[in-house]
C-alpha cells in the first residue's frame, strides 16, 4: 500500500513539474512575442504550430522530465533538507534552460530569444520551488498530526547509529517513529543503556518483531566483518515481507569519502569516492566548456593572429610550444601554448635548476633568461594561454580545473595525497590562479586544488571564471 502511495505521489510530482514547465514556456513565449513589437492579439491567434515545433517541444518535455530524474527530485527525500531540495531544483531548471539555449544555437530557433530564456528560467525556477515548498509544508503538517509516519526498527546499538536515532527523533517533521533497538550483548551495551532508548531484545527477536509489530523500515548498523551472516538473514526476512531496509553505508568508517549505491542488472554496488565529479555533472560541465570555448575562440581569433605574427617576427622557431602534460587520472596529452621562450628552451632547463625560486617539484624563476621580450609581454597579459582553448575543445582539459603539470613535475611529487588533483579534468584556471598565481608556494597551491575538488559545483566554476577575468585584466601574479 505504501509503495503504491509513493508511486502515485511520484506521478503527481511529475505532472505538476510538467504543467509548470508548460506554463513557464507559454509565459516566456508571450513575453518574447510582444517584445518583438507584435502586440496584436489577432496576430498571436493566427499563428500556426508547425509539426517540427511540436516534435521539438515534445522532445524538450522528455528532456525536462529526465533532468528532474537525474537530480533525484522524484526519489524519497525525507532525510534531505528543504534548502538542498531547492538547490537541486535550481540546478535542474538551469540545466534545462541551458539545453534550450544550445538547441536554439544549433537549430536557429527564432522564437527563443535571450529574453525568452530569462523569463522561462525565472518562471520555472520560482514556480517549481514554490510548489515543492507548498508540498513540503503540507507533509510537515500531516506528519505533526500523526499522518504519513513510518515506524522504524534499528538493528545495532553502536554510537554511530545512536547518533542517527537522535537526529530523526529530534526532527519530527521527517515523519519517523522509533520502535526501538535490537542487538546482542557487547561491551558498549552499558553506554547504550544510558541513552534511555527502548531496547526490544537481542537479534534472535527480529523475526518475531517483524511478524507481530508494525515495522515500515529497518535500519541496520552492525559490524560488517563479524555480523555478515546475521545482516544477510535480516535483509532476507525484510525482503520476504516487503519491508524497506536501510544500511548505514560507511562500512569502512572512512572519514573523508562519500558513498553512493547503484544497481547494475542483478548486482548492487556501493561506490566509495572523495570529491570526484559525477557522470551527469561532468556532462553539464563539458557542455558549459563547449559553449564558452566556441564563443571565446570566435572573439579571440584576432588575438591568435596577432600573437602568431609577433612571435614569428621577433624570434626564430615555431609559433606554438607543445609539451606533454599529465591530465585526468594521469592520462598524457599534448598541451598547446604560444611560445614565450627561445627555441629549444627545455634543453636548457638543467643548467638553471639551481636558480629555482619555488618549493616542491615545479620550476619557476622571475627573470628566466630563456623568455623572449615578446614572450614576457604575452605572459604578463596571459595571452600565451590562448591555444589551450583548443585543448578544451578537444576534451583534454576543462576551462576550470587544477593546472596540468609537465611530466617532470609530476615525477617529482613526494606525497600521494597531492596526486588526487589528477582525479578531475585539468583546467586553464582554478583557485590557484585567482589567489596569487606565482606568488604562492607549492604546498598552498596543492591545498587550493584539493579545496576545489572537495567543493566542486558548476556555480563554483562560474565564480572562478568571473574572478579570472579580473585577475587577467589586472595582471595579478603573472610572470
């Protein structure tokens, strides 16, 4: 019955979200239509809907619904705070609007203008957030009245699951009623008894409790190594009776990693990760890169030509400096830069090693004698980095990410924690570039890369890009 109710509510949520999307689309269409000066009602009513427009709109409806699935907006979210739900809605509507903008650029849809996109995003975001807030308040009211409440039995008495129980007990809006704990005796039982939580007996009582008591969900937190057989037996009992089972998934008690559960055909899997970018966020990051890079390549094409001519006229050798760098998960790729040093400069590095002014494996000196006069100008204005836009277009790099290091520097790493910077795509700019660039030491640089990885979001990328523009214009930290 509860499963049927949950499925029904999911369908209601989907219907509401689709209706809001259609309403937002219609509102944006009206604003864009009248913005063009066609403020005649008869002109509006005389418009015909073409078959290709209908097919395109239907495809967008499907994509919109899929986006909400991707951001888990139709999953059970009792344990998620409302601000996190609203943040996911903003992400979904933003990505949906981005898809619409890309489709417009590809298929030249005259109807969809910048004002259309702005109105559509604003309306869909505000209306969807408002609808979810209203639903959330309704559930909150019902749960306080004793409706939509789930009874939970907890298997285990360790401090971690006790903390979990205290959290759900302190938040009645979650809609959970604690039936009590079951566990065999162990050395920490005396500490558990001081919590005054109800104790329903040892593990042998679980079958009887499941048969004779109202149990909607079971939370299991037992030592995996010593209790595997008992955990498996309890899960089998719950499966037979259709009872939902939660397992506190931090099985290895790691302090910094996160866990996600997945299902691949008949196999259930738990992913343990730290700070890596998920599949769908990576897709949206790549879309953002492609859109911005195409625009930047068009805007900076005169600068490309100017830099190429200056380099060719002032020093002998190739226009581009091509070097093997270490990228995502230590993949090697060829990085492009405008050449700022004399030809064959890498062969002269060994003779200058003793002049290195920075700590760690990287090499940097302020007055490098290998830099040409025009190269100094290009570096000061960050113009030497422009060809890396091609690396981003090829997929070797992202606009934002830890700087890709030469193989020489990577081989000089002495601590493995620093290698985590290679768990995300390298980038042209990152926190290091907007926090001092060449003026900060290697250790601080690595810490900033870890900070970026652990706190990554599309919004963080956008903030870094906007701050990078200011840093480049003010020439901060460039050498």
